């Protein structure tokens, strides 16, 4: 059984960040548009992040 939330309840919910998940999604999105793939060094340069 799932609980129904009204708009007031949703506004009170806490939000959390997941930096590792966000980084992973950035990498997946980048790789999705690169037909030849990328190595770790190329990913790091294109995203300006450590991997």
C-alpha cells in the first residue's frame, strides 16, 4: 500500500543531495553522446571534475 501525499505534506519534506549520484549521472550523460567512448582522462577534462 502506498501513501498519498498532499501538496502541503510534500512542501514539508526534507531534500537531500547525493553528490556521487549526480557525478555518476553527469558521466552517464556524457558517455551517452560520445559514439567512440571516452577514457577517464577525457571524462575528467570534459566534466572538469575528478573521477
